[in-house]
């Protein structure tokens, strides 16, 4: 990336962070991903080559440090400078909810990304004590990516892209668009359940507990505020 030729600190910061995908990689590191393949799950349209380049750039700028992880595999962790980006990334996300939100197209609806985010944002304390498998079926997605499984083995949560070979305890059927709207705070989960836009099939105890498991996106509160503001303006 060419420099801006300015002494302004905003310009200098953008020389580090302004390239395409860079802040999304930082977002994934903030969320706790550290292995290369974990990072790639959070930015599935990014090529492995480009991710490698962005990590090298962030490392050379002192935002990321590379360490040897378990088994010798490399891991990537934020430095102090990188951790200082957390409130900035959060503010950008909140701003996006308030001012950059638009009607999502089908291309924006990535069920794998949704499930990866969901796997990281479950309330572990609320999960069942017994090992539980939850299947999600997004009926508006192509067959190649419309079923996912969460294996809940408290306190561990594992996302499975293929049938894990265990009996399913709870089935969740919905549209990816509906689940994204709920996840981002634009719709209430319990309202979607009442309207049967999200249907659950399994023991009553699991159906009742399902809503308590989902912590939703970090940006869902801003989404709820935006949705409420829209409802109020509609009444005016």
C-alpha cells in the first residue's frame, strides 16, 4: 500500500490498517482466533496467500506477534498495540450498525461465518450439563452449506461442518437471513420463535433453554437500538 504522504496520525494509522481485509483480520484476533485456519474461517472469502501477507504486515508493524503454539504450529497474537485496537474496532462496528446498515443481499449471508461467530458467542454457563448436539438447517441456503452442527460439551463448544456421527438432540430450522437478523440484534429471538420463523425440534427442556444460550453479536445492542429507533420513527 502506498503511503499518504502526510504527517497526520490518521493517515499514518491507515497506512497500517487501511488495506482491504486488515481490520477484519484484527477483528478475528480480538475475538480469540490465533491459528491460521481459525482466522481463515472468520474471513472465508480471503485467500490463504493474502491472509499470510496481511499477517506479515501486521507483524512487521508491531500489531501482531507470531508464537510457536502447541505441537509447534504457529499462532498469532495481538501485541499491546494490537489490543489497543479493540475499542476502535468496536466503535467501527457500532457506527456500522447505526449508519452503514443496509438491506443485506444473498451474497452477504454467509452461514459458515454466522455459525463460526455463534460458536464463539454462547453462554457457557447456560449450556446443558450433558453432551448435546444441535443441528442447524438453513433452508434458504444451497445444500452444500445449509446444515451445521454445534457439539456442546460444557465448557467446550465445537462447530462441525459435517455430521459428527452422533444423535442430534435439538434441531433448529430457519432461514439464514432470519438468524443473521436475530444475531445482529435487528430482530428479537423470542419473537422469531413465536412466529415460527425459527422452529425447534427436541426435548422441551432444550427448546426452553435455547434462547438463553445465545449471547448474540457484540454489536447486537446497537442493532436493537437502531431497530427500536426505526419503530418509534414509524409511529411518529
